[in-house]
C-alpha cells in the first residue's frame, strides 16, 4: 500500500510548513503554517490549497509557531471540519498565538485603510480574531508519547523536539511504512528547553534545515547580550529587541535576570516586555513545568525580570521615554506587532540599538536591517536606519548543522529517503550535502507542491 506525501510548504523556504499525507483511506496535514518573508511567499497564503480543506480529515501540529500553525484559521474558514491534534502545551500556546495573529492582521488591514497605503481598497485581513477562535474549537490535545489515529489506517505518536514548549517530532505509521517529521529541532544544551528526544527508526524522514549551513558561535550569549546593552546604555540609548513571543522572549528574559543578578548589567536598568502574547506565554512556563529545564525559583525569577506594558497606551508611552532601557517586543523578524512602533520611534537615533536574537528569514525587515539596509519600510513609510543594528545568532532555539547531524546519527539504520525542508535554499542544500557526505544517506530537497510516493 502506498503512502503519498505532498510538500505544500517549507520546500525551498523556511516558512509555511504544510505537509499533506495521504494513505489508502484517509489524508491528514502535518503542520499548517503561514508563509512569511518575501512578498511572493506571503502571497501564497492567499492561494487556495491544492486539495479542498473539507477533504482533509485531521491536522497534526509539531508546535505552535505561526509558520507551523498560523494558517489553521483560514483552513477552518475554508471548510475544514476535522480535528487538530497537538501536544497539551502547543494547544495552550495556540490559544494565545492564533487569536493574536488574527487581531494583528485586522489591525494591519485597518491601519492600511486609514492611511491609504494598500493597493487594495479596502485592504482585507487574511483572517480575523473570530476566525482564530473558531479554529481553536477543533483542537484536541494529546499527551506526548501516546499513540492516536488522526485518520483511518494512520497511527501517530509525538516525541519531544526541544525548541519551544510543546514542540514535537511526529512519527506516522501506515500499513507497516513509517514516516518521521523532525519538526523544528531544539538545541541539546538550550538553557530553557530539554534536548530533543532521539528517534531510532523511520523508513522515510522529513528533517528541518533552518541552520543547515551554519554552526552556532560558542561565545556566551549572555556576555554578548551584556556587551550590547552596556554599550547602548553608555550612549544614553535604548535597546530594542525584536523577539518571538514564544521561546525567544523567555530566553532573553532568563539571561537578563542572570545578568542583573551577577551585576553584569545595571540592576536598576528598566526592562520592558511589550507583548501581551509573550506575557501570556511566559506564564505557561509555570503551568508546563515538565516541558522545560527551569526549577520553580528560576522560573519565578525569569517571569519577574521585566515590567509589563499591558495596554496600547503603556506601549506608546515607552516611545516618549528618553532614558536607557531595554524593550522586548514581538515580532522576532520585525514583520509586525508592537515592535514596529518602537522601531519607528527609535530607529533614527544613533544612540539606540536594535538587537536581533536569532534567525531572520529572507525578505523580512530583520534580514534587511542585518544586511545593512539604509532604510526600511514601516507602515508605508521609508525610515532611515541610524541606530546600531546587532545580532546574537547563538540565541537560536534551532539546532545548527552539526547538532542536526548528531540527532540523525541516533537512527539505527538509514531511512530509505530523507527530505530536507524548512530552510532557505542554501541552508537546505548544504544540509543535504552534509547528510550525504557524513552519513551516506539518500537525501534531497523537494520542490514546492511536489508529491512523492512512499511504499
């Protein structure tokens, strides 16, 4: 019996994870994410899926980040009526991320209509907050390690992948054929998250390659963070840290607490967390104690290091302050959210620093600024980049190339075929080559919308 796999996203790019798995009698999606970055990729979010959403029986999520879950409200809106399976922590995070995504899409459309900078009249959101709440009604969380059947003849089990709370690798079995999706793999020595669980066998493997062409710097990220903050303070400036609300924001807060406690940055330096979503996500670290490394006291200290900007008025007030401080705000690649207002306020002053903490997908403002763009477009207006722009690459929650290879080494035998996805073209092909030359496995980078038969 043949199992068919179609790559509806994350093939040749690092976003839009979406894999259609079809068995003899049922079909499911593994992940259902948004495309981000270049406009030609974002426009794919407006395209109809190659299959009617109503024909998909279930969805299995590896984790909650929007490039893996953010298309779900549109899937439901367009006719999906099945069940969305995920870990318990992923469900709790999606209850935060998806409505927030819908709300931001509505706000951006309204802002574009008020300021007349959209080509469309009126500009319409991809989906709304209400669409997100409707999608959440389809979720059914499943404990890690427990086998379940998302469609007739398909059996699935999830194992911990590190990365963020609730992240999983997905192992699927159909008529004796096994297919593994690595999901986004975390780092073995991440300060917050446990190392990814090893997998010993799969006939076919889909592995991520976000950092497939890189090796993380061994420098202490806390020390790099301290250097940037202290030099910015010495100039009398503000440090803006665009950070993913789930995972990255909490890691930065963990390091800031350590730096303050050890006296490596001023203990009285104001730190602001300006992301309601990140605030809610941080609280989940208390609820899901099994899913990370922190003990009770460490978790409490991390949660208390920052003052919270709860309301839009509090957020706007930060832009009027002319004193050294740190502002952590979503989104991590400066593609949306409150961080855009802070960039508009602080980007033109040489005293300030914009500090990116991790991977920046091609086509995002973050990638443009790191590449030295003299200006960036925010809310329809080009703003000069005069602030210092820095990056701490080794704060990433993704395994680098050697760490991915080490994870793969724990397979007792080579999969029949390994598909390298979820990476920019250079990163994906570099990991493909490394797998072939180091492990002597068959590996290839699939094309967008390609279908393969797994016998």
